């Protein structure tokens, strides 16, 4: 059932699953870069890569689902600038959620280390090249800051509608 005031159940599940994985990736990313070189650091990087690629696959599913299932219309009570901002932030989130794992995969491909998806070797996009690796590592880091900023704007926007007299837009994506 596609209720015009709520997202579909598959869209809600994908949203919250991806949100949990992205939070995990940020925590894991901040933790792993502080580890000294060694087996634990390698394991954390491998896990980070696998979860990141999972987010990429889920994003593909989300795009495919969205093609046939339009999101509910934003409430008419929202100011036009709020609707434009919300739409723009959603589009930016999709773009950043694509760029983040792709830049990580390309960086890994040029790092001289194998990229594996939960232990399954994946093809690299190039040979060991420190300069290319460094460039895409920087892209990955810059995109992570942009992604975190967009997530904060998204959260503040959603939570701002919990004020008395505001339409609760959070209910549209809430799983219960």
C-alpha cells in the first residue's frame, strides 16, 4: 500500500538500515584511523570497506525502489523555502551517499591493498599509485565532512517540525 502521507515500508526499512550503517561507518572510520598499523587496523579497514559497499548496494536498491514509488508530498503547511531546502538536502544526501563509497573504493584500489567484500576479493580499479590513492583518500575525507553536515541539516530539519503547531513530518518515515 502506498499511503500518500507516508513512505512505503520498503523505503522506511532502507532509510533506517542505511542510517544505522552510516552511523556505524562514521564511528568505525574515526576509530580505525587512530589505530597503529597492524592486524586490528587491517581488520577494521576491511570491515569499513565492506559496510561502505553495503551502503552502496542499498543505495542502488533505494534508487530502484524510488523509481516506481514516489515519496509522499511535503505538507502544504511547510513554507516554500523549507520544501525547496528539504528536497535539495535529500538530493545532496543521495549524491554524497554515492560519492562516499565510490571514492573509498577507488582510493582502496590504488592503495596497493586488496578490496574485499566480507572476504570476497573484488576487482581493483587500478594499480598501486600513491598519488591517485592520496587524491581519492582526500575526496573520501571531504565527502565525509559534507555528508555529516548534510545529515545534521536533515536531522535538524526533521526535528524542527516536532514543535507545537507544526506538522510532524518525522511520522512520514517513522517505522512504527
